[in-house]
C-alpha cells in the first residue's frame, strides 16, 4: 500500500489531501513517525524518524495520532481481496504481502493481469486507496519491483530482464540492505548489482557472515524462498520509549520486570517458549545496542526472562549513559519436525507474466 496510514487518514478527511500529513508521535513527545504522505516526504520526513526531527524538517506538517484499529480493518478488507485469487498469501505487515498466483483461483493466465485487477479492486473497495505491485518470478525481484514506481505503480521483472536489471540496481535497493550495511558495501567498492556479482561467495561471507551467501545468490537472481502463508513467529517482545531519558538503574530494572511479565503472558497465550532472551537499549544519542543470552532450556517464565534481561543490562553502559528506550524479546523457539517432499526439490512452474510487460 502507498503511505498506508497517511492515505487512510486522508481518505477519511479529504481536507488533508495535498498536505504534509505525518502519522505517529507528536512533535513534543519522544514518539516517532509511523508513516507520512508523499507531500511530507518532499521535506525529508521518513518512517521511524523522531517526531521532533520531522517537525524541524516540516514545521507545517499535520501530525496525527495513529488509529491502528481502523488500519487493521482496512488491512483485513484488502487481504480478503487477495484470498479471492490465492490462498498463498504471506503478510509482511498491515500494508504489505507476498502472493503466489501461479495456480490462482480465477484461472487467469497472466500474472500482470492479476496484479492489475487486485490494484483496481483495492482502489474501488477501500474508497480510493492505492497500492503498488511488483510482479516477478521470485520474492526478491517482486519486492524490489513493488517499490520502483510508487505511488500506484505496477512493475514487472520477467526472467529475461533480470540480469540486466540487477547490473545497475543500487546496492541500497537490495533486499535486506539497510543504511549500515549499505555503508559497508560502499566501503568495499560495491555500488550496484554488477559490482556485487564480481565478488566471490567466500569474500562476501567473510564480510557479512551467513548473510553473505544470500547476497551472493541474490546478485545472480537466485532466491528460493517460498511464499509461506503460515510463517512461524521468530520472536516475541516489547519495547518502551521513555518520556525523558533515565540514568538510574533502579528505575530501569522495574521496567524490565514489567516487560518480562508482558512477554511471558503473551508467550503463554500463544503456547510458545524460547531459549534466547535479548535486551535492546537505545541511548540518549540514539545509539542502539542489543545483547542476548541463550539458555539451556526453553522458558516462558517471567522471573527467568527478567533475571537474564537484568544481567544483560548491567553489562551495558546503562546507568552511566542516559537511556531512551528499553526492549525485551524472547526468540529461538523449538522447530517442529519438518516434512520434506520425496525429492527435496521444488521446481518453478512456468508462468506467463502478462500480455504487456
């Protein structure tokens, strides 16, 4: 979806159309931007930016508190449209999902036609909200394509065009490459897909660990990830941003205890237990660190989670450096026995992308 939260607000209040709408925290709070309209983005406002900074960049921005109940209902309506075409829907968030339409319910032979139909139905059935679609033969290319011509875009990358497309794709546009990783790539002289393809698997794995192997494959257009309708939860956690920075450990430890209890309660509701406890600390200067410990056995016990989180906190600079945010997460859930196909190989079926590319 295009600027989803902001677009819903504009739909519900047409007087906001054409104005810099910013959804998230208020400028005088420690909140952050959830999303913003394209008019606000022209001023440099971006998601996850502190609201105070967004106000500096865009003083005339219209700041709105998010209405997650409304966004969730719109998201459910959109997903019902998806399920009219395929049951293979993997949501990434309220406003984004992968769809495998190879064997679709409508028997439509062209993937591009399906994407166009879905976009038109979203616009019609949500009161004018627009979506951008990417159509391709694997997740990586579909994701990149969906971001190329926003808003209201439809971009197709067929197999024959993949190599040429990758050659000039900026490294920052590659899936999984954030700002920090992009800087690392640029220091290595890797500016685009062509540069990346020249590096060996070993070289990339030395620089980026296991992820280096993923980058090696992606540079060659290889992405074997399936669309997973019931993708398993990898972690469960909570965070809190303080209204003002705190430096006193006696204030932080009760917060960790409450967070650990929240995580424990949620784990038990979902029937989960994990072996790894992770602490996240964001300091007053926005520097973030994470510290983890893996236990001998899985746990959903609040006291154990809190005890580990407290020990991890005491091993950081918290107490001498002011803290802005604390988070506690439990992960490393036991994997259920997986069933493999007799051959262990999944073959990509042939599929037409569309009459018009």
